[in-house]
RNA sequence: GUCCGCGUAGCUCAGUGGAUAGAGCAGUAGCCUUCUAAGCUAUUGGUCGUAAGUUCGAUUCUUACCGCGGACACCA
């Protein structure tokens, strides 16, 4: 890495010029901004303290030292306290030559025994997936790829919440009002059908509450005493007692949901290495509770409930087991964390879960720590913000959710309409065109969501369709398609690929537009590291956009195939090929496909 | 009430101590007989929520306040 060598040389320069201890030096090396000449910039203000000279003189002295001690350094200029360093052309030419045809440039191979376990998606089986789940899925899936590309083994896991009172509500409503309706007889996707009965339950339940309130009962009391909720609770008890009839109904309706989810996941392009079901894990954790009681870190109260006191940690007391001995959410999560630790021996356990559960994960980590599980530090909650609609949060009961299947369908239709309007369709047959709409529609949606910093809330306006111009997925996809078009034309002209990977006779000056692209390509490996460190696909998304923009400016200003000097033409073709590889890899990290033509 | 997060252009977002705070959308004006115009160029638009502090230097770090969101269940 030339950056590392530059940093080292700079600290060496300062140490030798001003006779101080180089260990204490922190070098701030950054990319030179586009409006100034140079490749890398050092801010020298911090060193004027030791140089006892003006920033300009300090910068010049360091610059002189670098020119005479680092063979890659060509020249420098000083503006105020900024030392802008230019590298020699041969550095950039060699960089291009060595990497332009490496299709896995920037991607490290996964290594090591301890994988990173990433849990994401984790839906409930009582309703279909919505826009919030899409953000979760895209983040989890992309993060997995980013972690892989930065050298980790990764296991992507999904913990499906397939049991509990909410599923019983759908089951009960279907039993009462379903008339034996199935996905087949209704022509409705299974998850949507089950979701429909969840809504039906809620409507009847609300009516019952209203009646009770009208008869003079307090609303809170009414919500607890309504016959429907009592019946749903009864059903849950029957489920826990393995009542065959209830289990059969449960299995049937869950099957419908899974078939529906499979379609949604497939359309979205998401998959998992392993799927866990809460029905099989919800009893885990009770033994850990007992362990905690024995160790004296948990306390059992007279009513039989078990608690941990986290007030010394600045939190509250937390219930770990109900007085009737049944599990709460925390109990299960303790158990599944332990299970996962035993199963994978992971270096990191990542949970992609919305930020409303931050407190829960803080508690989980602390509880495990108090239990003596040193690996609790390996737990990382990727806490992402809500997707908000113009009028506030999505609320399933108020019908303001943006359904995942509907949204993707709309994206495909928008992609088709745009392609038609732009007259792009002549050269595509039906199947090809259909495939292209999917690639572009999904690209637009995924990029729209992933470009936003995960921890921030984001706004989605269903009235305005997701953009296809500007800082968007299709813009980047288009850039890739253009590059492929150039490469195809090069082949047609009989320029074989071996030819344009040898730049030994390239002597021309590198144009600013070419340099700009080269500098972005140069940054790709460190961008992946940064994204992995920050657990943020947005870092990759914004990088891909900037790279595409730089390429488009290059493409606009500079001829490639019509260039008469073969060495120059080949150099530019190499640059195109390299940019295409990196755009494709960056998009792959986001889980976005790139089309060969569009 | 306590705790956590977020306030950057009309709108959606970048910018994890450095130069004149950047993109896209929207608006305006240009560029296709020339490698794909889903592109490129120019231009309009900012007291970086407010106020103090730390620093040679703060949108970035600290504190207080204001605004928005979230959490603090024998729900998940």
C-alpha cells in the first residue's frame, strides 16, 4: 500500500528534519481534493509545533524530503498548510497493469476458523414482509458480503418467529371465518392470506373491546377480557401442550407463509445458510437461567419469577423468567446466543435488528457477561433506523404498510415504463427485456435503501416512484452497461484482451479524467475495509456512485476506441475494463446485479 | 421522568478535527450525423437546530438548551 509507505516516509521526514521521536506522530493522509493538483495530501499544521516554522516552510521541507526518499513521489505543491503530493505516472500505470483484469480486485478470500454469524430478516409468520423487512434483509445480506470480501467466513442465519400469540390470532380467525379458504382456492399468496386473517382477527377483537367498553368496562380491562383474545390464549396453551388439531392447523398455515416468503426472498435475491425456527428454540435459555440462579447473579422471587438487577450497570431490573416458569423474549435470546456460540465458535455474532431494540441487546450482552460468558463482547447489534412514510411510521393495523411484493412489482413496472419511454427496447426480446426490468427495478430499490446510513431513519414516499436518474442504482448499472458496450466493440474491432493489458510502451501523460477514475479504483480495497469496520453498506453505495460519476466524465471527455495511438487506446481500454470490474464488484457487495446492456 | 439516536440547500441524502460544506431531485440554460443522452456541462439555492467550551483549526469532539424519533412490559 502506497498510503502506508507514504505515511511512514512522512513520519520519518518529520522525525529526521526536526529531531523528534517518530513514535508519537499521527500522520493524517487524505486524498487530494479534485480542485487541487496532487494525489495525496498531508495537513501539516500539527507539525508546525515541532518544526517551529511556518506551515508553508514545514510543508516544503517535508515535500523535499519525500521527493528525495520515495521513488514513487514525483512532485509536490503547497497551499497554505496543505502539502499536495503527486505520484509518478509509472506508479499509476503499474497499478492499472497489475489489477485491471483481476476480476476479484479488492475482494479478500474468506479465511480463518471462526465465522461471523449474521442474523437478519427474522420475520413473524402472521403477516407478509413489508418495506421495513426489506431494509433489514438488504442490510443483512449486503453486510454479509462485505464481511466476506474483507476476509471473514460468514454464516447468514434467519430466526423465524413461527410461534406465539400473534400466529394463534391468524389461526383462530381462519378457523372462525375462513370457510376453508386456502392459497389455492383463493389465488392468494400464502403469507398474504395468513396476514388477511390477522387483520380480520384484529377487527373483530376491536369490536368486542368496543362493546365491552360500551357496557361500562375500562378499556384496559376490556382488552384483556374480550372473548377472542381469551380464545387465542387458549389456543396458544393447546399449541404448547402439543394438541394435534392445533399443531396441524399451525403447520398448515405456517407452510402457506413459508411458500409465500420463499417467493419474496427469491424475488429480492436473498438467501440464508441456515434457518432457525423459534418453535424449536423457544425453550432454550431456561438452563442458563438456572445456572445464573446457582451462581447467584439472578434472583428468584417468592412468586417464582427470575430477575437480574442491572441497576449497578445503569439499567433497570429485568425479568428473565415469568412466575409461571415460561420464557420471555430475553430468555430465548440468551439461549439462542449460547446455541449459536456453541455451534459456530464465531468471531462475531451480528444481529440486524431495528433500533427500537437497542435496550434489549444492551441487556442481553450484560446478562451474558454476568453469567461469565466472555464471548458476550462478540455480540454486535446492527441497529438500523426506521423507514418512515411521509405521514409517519408504517402501521400494519392502519393499513399504511408498504408491502414488499407490491413494491417490487411496482419497481419492475416503473423500470419497464422508463425503458419504453427511452426507446431502449428494440434490441431486446421478451424474456431478455423482462429480466432487464427486474435487474433495474431491483437495482433502483436496493440502492435507494442501502445508500442511506443504516443507523439513520429514512423516508420513503410511495407517491413519488423511486428515481432512475442521478444518484441511483440504475445510474451505476447504466455506467457498467456502457463499459461493456465499449468492451464488446473493442472485440469486434479485433482488439484482443491480452493486448490491452500491457502498458509497457505507454508514455503519454495521464489525463485528469483518467487519473480521477484511477484514484477511485485505487481506493476500492480500503473502502471495503471501512464498510466492514463500520458495518455500513452505505459506504460502498456512495463509493460506487462516485466511481461511476468519475467514469462517466472520463467517457464523455475522452475517446477510447477512436484513439489512434494504440498504446494510449489500450491504456484506456484497460481503465474501462478495470472500472467495469470494480463497479460490478461494488454492486455485488450490495446485492445488486449489473446488466450487460440497458 | 431517565436513557439512546437524529437535526446539513425547497425535497432526499453524502461529508467519523482541516482548504471556498458536497451530490442527486426539483428550477433555469446548454450538449446527441461522433464509443449507449438512464449520460455530460453550466447555473440558482446554506446563520451545517441554538448557545457556550476545547483546539492553530469544529458540520465533525464536550456541555447545556430547542425540535423530531425511539426505548425504559410477567409483549416480541
